């Protein structure tokens, strides 16, 4: 569409390119173009008026009357164009272009005011989101970023780069294991499928940080319109300090418990066992000087004192297991399992990798693994009604792996209660930055697998 050169100049200068071909504006621009053309003809007629004859003047006067009529028709076109655009008519009794200009200016001012309010609201919203003390991100339906606040990604260049990209791109650019992105994608899909908010703990290693791991409590919240997914809001709170404090507290509690057990175990071993040993020796001496007819009671007392001594020594060992240079960790595990099965109640399968004794395993790992196995065996004894137990201890990929498997009655994982020792096992695994896997179902026994990194 070609317009009068003056109008085309104004269009190029003031009208955005994407609006120049707008269907809604085309009628308006054509009406204005007619006005420009009429003005051009008026100028030509006026120039001729100063150099014409009377006959020509009469002819021109008729032309001017026609021009007035054309102008009125042009103004009417403008009115109709405004009516189609704004849905509101202009005073039909007026053919003054000033009215149209005033109306147009009024609309421009109104739109500028609306645009100004929208910009203020947009800035306010961004300021609020950017200053919330939590990671905020908005994703499209394909899990690509469409907004990230500075708390989520502090670097502004990286934040801008991530728009339109996803967590796999983030892991790549930051050198983070891709398992983080896989887990987040899995949770994203879960929340979209369920059409409701989900919450989970995101734990991952952080290089060059005061903390070995970072713990983020993450949420995904899907937003739907007419059953169509529009976007997903993700937000997360850093609870690393809270988790670290809880772990320090847990370690302190466990240390206090172990200290108490060590003290009681030492007392049993150093005092009670010594007393029982002394009594046993005394009875032996008395037995030699007594008549044979009274020896049955002496034998009875001697046997019971020997049994009490053995049980006290076993209890002392369970309370304070000994781990030092001349006793391998594997030997302590073997003794624990054999003492547990001393009545030969179970068919026992014990497999300990020979490589265990070639590794330096720090005392915290040794003690906690001993307690974990102790707790697992106690649970089997109290709840499992099993006949066969398999215990395995090995080292794979710089991780020590302990498993305890029984063929008992099993249980449903969602029925685990605090009273059956599983919580104690879980707590000890967590403070060692390990992983705990429990596989069980009713009637199918139970498998407990503990995987602990050797360097903690």
C-alpha cells in the first residue's frame, strides 16, 4: 500500500514497523491519506485562482464545492475508522478534524498511562521476585527456563544465558553431574502429571565450599488454564545449615551414647568380669577342700558363674566393640554375627571380602557399621521370624557396602515405625554421607543395603 509522501514519512518515523501492515489501522491510514491528497488538490486550486478568467473561476468554484463534499466524506471515513478501532463513535454533528485529533490524543494519553502502570507493575513484580530470599524459577511446559531470580543464579550473564535452556545445559556449563538434571526432570514430570505441588530434598556435592553437600528443599508448582499447562513455578530454600546443624547434633548424641556404652562396657569387663573371675577361682579352691557329696552344688555354682562371666564378656563387647591394629574390623563383624547366632537358630551365610583388611577404614565408619549391623540383626530376631540370614561386607568403587538379607515375613515399607530400629540405621547412614536401600514386602523377607564412602 502506497501513501502520500508526507504521510509515509510520518508513518516511517512514528509508527512501529509491526503495526504498519495492521488490518485494524489500514482503514484509518487510508482515510488520513485521502485527507493528504485533498489538501494537495486544494493547494493546486488556490494557486490557479490568481491567474484565471471569470469562466475558469466559476469552474473552479464548482470544483471547490466538490472538494468540500469530498472532505466531509473523508472525515466521515476517519470517524468510521475510529469507530472500528476503538468501538466508540465521534460526534456525528461535527466535521472538524480537531475533534478527531483531540480524541486521538486522549486515546494516546490513556494508552501511555496504561502502559506506564503496566511497566510499574512489571518492575514491582520483578523487584519482589528478585529479592525473595529463595531460589525462584519459572519453566515452560518443556521444562525450559523463562525466568530465574538472582538468588537462584547470582551471575547475571549466566542467568540471561539460561533463559530458554534447561537443567542439563546448566549442569554442562557448571561441570555438575548430570544426575542432578535427571532428578529435577523426574520431579518436574511428576508435578505436571499429578497437577499439584510436589516437594523433595535436593542433595548434591558442592566443590570449593565449606559444606561437603548442599541441601535444597525444592518445590514444583504447575499452573494450568482450561486444563492446559501454562508454566511451572519452581522455588527452593537452602536448608544446608539446618541439616548440617542437625547432623552435628546427631553426631553429638551418638557420641554421648557411645561414650556411655564404652564406660558401661569397660566397667563390665574390668570390674564385673574380674569379680566373677575371682569368685570362680575361690569356688575352685573351696571345691578342692570339700567332701565329694557336696560337690554337686559347687559344680552348679561354678557353671553358672562361668556362664555369667561369658555373658558379661559378650555384653561388654557388644557395648564397646574393640577396633585396633591387632584386631581387624572384619573380625569384629564375624564375632558379632557368630555371637548373635550362638544358639544356631539360623542358617547363616557370612561373606566378607578379603580386601576389607587391606583398606584403612576410620573408626567412625567401623563403629557405625557395627551398630547398623547390630540393629539389623536385632530387628531380624524380634520381627522377621526368619530361618536364613545372609550378611555380606565388601568394598566397591571406594565405598564399603554392608548388606543383611533374611527370608522372614517381611513388611510394607510405608508401615515402618520408629520403634523397630530403622530410624537409628537411617540416622547413622546419613551422618556418614551414605546411602540406605531397603527392599521388602509382606511375605518376601527383607534386604538392607548400606553404602558408605570410605572418605567422609
